[in-house]
C-alpha cells in the first residue's frame, strides 16, 4: 500500500494544462455537474484577483489512480468548471476523453462536442442529447468572460499560470464510496472568520465576562439561517430582545455584562477553543406562520460577507475613525478572501484624533454592532422563506413575534411593518410588497456577494436611523428606491441603448418592477433570470428568416430570461418563441410578456423589426425616464 501522493498542478503550465496527457473520470456515486452562477462567478473572480507572478491556491482534487485514469473522489465540480473555462478560452484540454462521466451519456456527449457548441455549429451536434447543466455552466462562463476587453482576457489567461490545484492520490485499496461519504460529512474546516474571532477575543484577555459576551454573540450571529433571536437560549432572548423577543438590543456594554451566561461554553483565546460553538441548547425550528405552518428562512449572504457589511456599518457610525495616511479604510469590494486583512487594515491604520484605535474597545463595540446589525438585517432585509418541507422558497420580509407566556412562548412570523406610527394598516399593505419587490429586484440583479453594496447602504441607513424607525420608516422605502434608481439613471444619461447582452440587469429588472407597480395584482416574482436575450434573434436559425443587421441589440428587443432555456430560445423567430415557450413566457419577465403580446398577426417578425420594436422601446424608456428623473 502506498501513501498519499500530492502533486502541485498549475492550471496552465507552459504549453500544457492540468488535462494534458491525463484522463479524469467522474464516478457514478457522485452527482452530475451542479455548479450554478454563484460558484462559477466566484471561481472566475478568484482567478481574476490573482496577482501576476504570485501562485494562488484554488483548492484540492482527491483522486484514485486506476491504471493511469484518475477517478475523482472530491473536487469534481471545480474540475469540470475549469474544463469548461479552458475550453471557452480556446486552450487545449488534451484528449477527447480527458474528462468523462461514468454512465452519463448526455454529459459525455456534451463534453465531446464542446467546440462545436461554442462555435454554434448546430449541424454537428444534437441539441436533445446535450446535458443542460453543463450548457448552463458554459453560458455563465461565456457571459462573464465576454465582459472582458481583449487585454483583460489575455491577462486572465496569463493568471491561470499562477493558479495552483493540489492533486491528492488516495492510497491503494481505499474504499472509495466510504471515503467519498467521509469527505462530504466531515466537520467544518477552520475559516477566516474563526481566525478573526480568535484575534478579536485576544484583545479582551483578562476579562472573562467580556470574552463570554463576545463568544456568545458571535456564535449566535454566525448562523445566518433564520432569525438571530432563535440562536440564543430562551433566557438570553428575554434579556437581549425584551419580553416579546422583538426589541433591538442595547447599545450599553454594561447591559451585556449582566447577561446570564453561566450555561455558555468554555471561553478561551486559542483558536482550538474559540471555534467550538456554545454547548447550550437552542430551538431547532425557526417558528410558525400560523398554528399549522412551520417555516424556515435562508439568508441571502453568508457570515463572512455579513461581517464585512457590519464593518462598514461600524465605521459609518464612528466617523471619527480615519486612515492615518488619508486613504480609504476599507476595500470597496466585499471580498471574503480578504476578511481578516480588512479588519487588520482598520486596526493597523485606523486613528482617532491622530491616536491609534483602542483594540479592546473596538472588539467590545464591534460585537454589539454585530448583534444590532444582525437584528436589523433579519427584520428589514429580504430572505428566502420555506414553508413546512417545501423546497420551493419565496422572497420574504418578515419580523419575529412571540405568542404564549412564560415557558410556553413560541416564535411566529408576520410581514415586517413599514407604516409609520399611527398610520393605517392599509398603508402597510402596499408598502410591504413594494419594498419586497424592490429588494428582490436588487438581489437578482447583483448575484455576486462581492457587489451587494445595496445591502451595506440599507444597513447603514437602518443603523443610523434606528431610534426613529417608528416614525421615519417610510423613508426606508425611498432609500431602497433611490438605490435601485441610481444605476438606471446612469444608464439613461449615457443614451447608449443598443448594448445587447451588456445591458445592465438592474435596468431590466427595475423596468419589470415599474411594470409590476402599474398592476400589483399580476402574477409575477423576481427570479434569477440572468441571461439577456434578444426577442428577434441575433443569429436566426439557418435559412428560416433574415438577419437583423442594424438594430438587433437595441433595448426594445431585449429581456431577461432564465439561462437554462437560452440554448433553445435564442435562434427562434419571435412567432416561434411565442408559440413554443408559452408557459415560460407566462411566468417570465414582464417586459418579455409585453413583447410576446405585441407579436401578433401575419408577418409579425417583419413588423417587429420595422415598427413595433421601436414603439415598444420608446414606451419602456419613457417609463424609466419618468420614474428616475430628479426633482
């Protein structure tokens, strides 16, 4: 039996790649390719962030060597994505079967025809034999790489030479099914947030009470599922959030030092102790919508990103903290890879009236800011809501309430109230869906957590106005609307309306919001429609109808659709799309529905080109201009 062998592989090494002269096989016990936009865009951004000349470790690949064919035990999603990325960039991926899936004919057929698919040579492959998950991944890569300039793309390829993947070979005779199960059920690895927690707690050495407060709050906030109240014991809920579990926690450190923390976990300053979660019991259920409907909630961001938002909130609440050299204290992008360095930058370079930041005070103040911001985040920032055992979530803006008395208290959830004090409930009935729709439009427009600056802006506004929310909460609606309008206004001011697939998603989503606002009873929700599509196609199916050479990229001819229908949708005529995709259009973008309604009668495609598209475009742009004009 041989020991594990570890090889350091560069994605591109001279004229070779990680796929050159080797074969990888994805075994049947693994799921098929499943990475979606979030994971693929993150990989592209990670590579794009590489500094030329510096190696960047992108992960590991666990394999078993079977006579020169590597069976992939762990890391196949990343490996498949790299294969698609290199293929799209035109980089040689070696033999035809350099990557294959055991007993998955559609996946293998798609990989073997990847070049023809990219070149749109439809006579060389059968669309019905394609694996749509792989096609979707390829389209995501195309959409993101196509945004690069030629110089940017060349630099990106050059950076691949510095991207390192570790290939780990398991010993001979390993039970691979059991190994795979262990790999996918192993405990959490140490993360940057664990290191950050240890460093911040080390500033509280000598004060066990403050350390206990810090650890308890941190660990409750770390779990981004549900509402933060439910991550504390019932006793602590009452002490932190009052009898109804619905009040924002105190700003006073002395109030936290009086908390009942006797049941909290062992507190220490070493990483090995600090990463252990508290051992007290909390409720496993989030609560109920009514007596019979259990509900659970899912956050739109992970904890490392939430910490970066909170850091910006904290600095906004403490404007006296400046960079000693006059530079920006925090990075513009919300980059989880720079979590610890973001906090170190503030602590190393931040000064108050010329004096260095008091690190222990920072830790004490930040943990309170973390809890208060998390309370506001849960109440006023959208989540995904799942009722009972349903896997179909919906956008949600709810507040936690409590029913019952004493030990019989139970959490339930109702729509967050956006009417000011003493305003009628009828006001809230339109304001709540208005806010929900605006936030969901922002969420589906900015899919990468690195650029969800809208969340920062809303949390800053809420934190700055927390004492006036009972009376000034209508202004929150104005704040959300202004955030959404800003990039739309910039788009309109440039007066370049023929951007095709480069049209900002927020413009099309905000337009859908305005169309919804005209008729709030229409059956419509914002979904991840992340592919800008042409109603009259750029590349008509060969020989069926003529190309539109001049204005095919104009705004009136565009809409957002879900990427998984793009490959079938893209080359059809407007009439064919309308008749073939009735169900998709019925549930799709409101602009798409309008374009479909306008496509009617004989010779509809020609009429669309000649007059109808321009008329539709004018109506849509006029609507955007009227809504976004400044007083």
